[in-house]
């Protein structure tokens, strides 16, 4: 595990809305990049480009032990919840 990523966290009981990227419509209300042992729960995310996004943008970094549960995600432009990563190969 890379020591430069977020580890052991909780994102809970938030209301997040109107999150938009003016460059490319890729902004998420809640975004986790390559972290480990993170729980995202009991949030409401709406009217954003993406609602909740979990991924990893850097080579050799992966998101592990992620829990996304009991969130109210609605009315987002592209996706409600997305998981994935980036591989420039």
C-alpha cells in the first residue's frame, strides 16, 4: 500500500449538490482516488456531474477495502455511482 493515499476514513451524513466541472463534466460530489479502507454512507448527493466516484488515477495505485452503502444518490447528470480507474497503457 502506498503511504501517500488516504487510509481508514469515513464520509457520512453529508448533503452534497451542484458539483460541476466547467472543463469536462467530470466532477463528482464525493470522490475517492486510490484510497484504502474508506466507508461512504448515509450521504445525499444530487445535481452533480457524477454522484459518488471511487477509482484510482495513478499507475500502481488501487482503491481497496471500499464500502459504499445506504446513500441517497439522485438527479446527477452522468452517473449516480461509478467505480473504476485509469490506465494510461
